[in-house]
């Protein structure tokens, strides 16, 4: 339901309107997420397989300048989350940016935002269960088990956790994040010790000489650094979960600013700091996409079972991502279903106040991913990862567009901005949108996968248009019904 409709209803019947949420999809949720859950969800969103695994191949291609790429992308990711945080404090909603798109861009905007986000997480979910199966095959105990069976088991476990209650989801994310943070801190302490004591790493002495003697900060030029930006952006995907989780916490005005502001230093410490350490310990050419860069370093200094430990952590990161994907799409789809732009069953909630319909729909797509693992196990991960990047970039662009409209309405006196604000509006939003679209365009330079992914955009657009014409009457009827209930 649009904000204009809510305002009209409020003028007709203030007492009734005050009792109704601006987004019907926000009704019925528990407020069981605590501050520590939301803080760790923010950390978990900022730390994942993009760092634990993806940094190896990117270091090999871009060299030490990868730290600059992580920093630049991290700044823009922070702008997106800061903008979303301001919208959350204006009006907390489990529908998050879909609810804000409905208010500031209309039902068409909410429809596009919701289904593109669903595309992101459903395909990311396929990537996650594929990654989980691949990581599990690392241990000889599971080598003989087919990849698709392991993917199906992982999906079933995370589905069960999500359906029990939001509190269990929060606890699972809390401990997943603890494992990831503890691992990174442990590695950084080891790396700093190696630097300070000048211990040999792979036959060489760590320090600035490792960089200067191997081509400098940009060993392969600037272009490889530019080209890895798209992959780095995907590494930060899931930061927007803070906005979704805020709808199920009792005190969003206290929790959200703290969680959002902490993202920037976490990015600086964990991503940029880790990459700088990796570059100081070994030349970029030593790292590879086939192995976690942390395992590469630890194996060079003879740490026993380094591969087993890091494989367990990367497995945890993939489980965390899958867990978050089911959680967020369940809430987003319910918000859409209550407005008529998603199937009715996705609005259903169980006794634990969990929107199980949307979660099951996402799982259904992930089951298709299990089939993909059966048919093309070698290509499954790369195929879906690139499709997911279309979803996350479009989602972040929509968040910034919503914030632009929000600020404009605030200047017109229609809404009131909270004290927690995105600085330098509208320059910040416009610059971020341009940067995100540029990252999307960079995919054209990858003819093998990226270019083919971009060619999917017209197909996705046709599907969205066809879908809208299929549901627009239902959306209109739903809005009319809500308005009539408010004005009774």
C-alpha cells in the first residue's frame, strides 16, 4: 500500500490509521532479535566467502592493489547501508527496501525491487549449497557422496533452522559470525607476529619488500584492479540484511545506528587489513583462486591442519549466507504478497511468527540448484554467482533511489528525516548509483561469463514486465481493500 493511500486514510480516520502499520506485511512478527544478534548479522553480512575464498584469485590478478578495491567498494557499500539505516529509523519494516520502494516509488518499484532481490538470494542460495558441497568434499570422509546429495542435506538443515523461530536464526547467525571473526582475528595476529619477528614465509622475508620486489602495488597495471570491482561488490552482498532484521528487533532506533556505523571500521579492519597483511607476507602470484589465501599463508609456515580449519570456516560462511538468504527472502516476499505482487501462500506465517511460505519458495528454487549440481557440478557455482550479482546491484541502486525521493519529500515537508542521516545527499546517492552501474558494465570485459550474464538483462526485463501485467489487477484490488478497511 502506498504512503499516499495511508495518508489519505489517516485524514479520514486518524484513530484507525494509527493502529495500522504503513506496510501490512509488517504485522504479526515477533521482536525476538536482540542487539547482539543484529550486530553480528551486520558483521556476518560484511564477512563471507568473498574474503575467505575469493580474495586468493583476486590477489593473484590484481596484486596488493586489491586492498584499494576493497576499500573503495567498502565505502560505497557503507553509503548504501547508511541510507537504508536512515530509512529504517524513519519507519522500521521487515519488508525493508521493498516497503520503502512501495512508499517512494510506487507498487511497480516495490515489485521490481522485491523480485530482483529474490533473484539475488535464490541464485546465491544455489551458489551457497554448491559451495557447501564442494567444501565438504575436501574431507575424504565425504568424497564418495555425490555433490547434489550434500547440497540437499545442507539446504534441509538450514531450512529447518529458519522455520523454527527468528530467535534461532539470530542465534545461528551470532555463532556463525563469532567463528568468522575469531578466525580473522587469529590470522591477523599470526600475520602481525610474522611481520614483527621477520619470520620466513615460503622462503622469503615478509614486509614491504615483498610488494616492491614483485611489481609494486599495481603489478599488472590498473585495469585488473578495475575489473575485480564487480566481484568485490558481490563480496559485500548481505550488508542490507541489517535493514530487514530491524523489523524484528524491539529497539531499532538504538540498535541500527550502532550496527550500521560499525560496518565501516569492520570493512577497514577485516577486509582491507587482511588483504594488506596477505600482500606483505607473500607475493600475489603465489595466491590462487583454488585455495583460500589464508590457507596458502598458513601452509607456507607449516601450521598443521591449516587447510582443515580454514575449510571449516569457509563452510561456516557459506552456511551463514544460505541462512541469511532464506531469512531475508521470507520477509521480503511476505511484504510483497500482502500487497498482491507475490503468490498468496508466501504471506503465510507459522505459530512461531515465521513467514514460511516465502522461505519455502526460495528453497524450491534452491532445489533446482540441487539439480544443477547433478547436471553440471563443475559449472554450477560460476553460473549462478554472476546472475546473483545482477540482483544485488539492482537492489542497492533501488535503495539509493528510494533515499533520494525520501530526502526530496523531507525538503518538501511531507516526511521528517531522523537525526541518523546519510551525509552529503544527494551527491552521495548519485555517485553511488553511478559507481554501481559502472561495476555492472565492467562485466562486459569478461566474455566467458560476465558478458553472457549482461545479455540476460533483456530477458529478465521481459519477464518482469510480463509478470507485472499478470498481477497488476490483484495489486490494485489489494490496495483498494486496504484503503477501504482504513476508512471504515
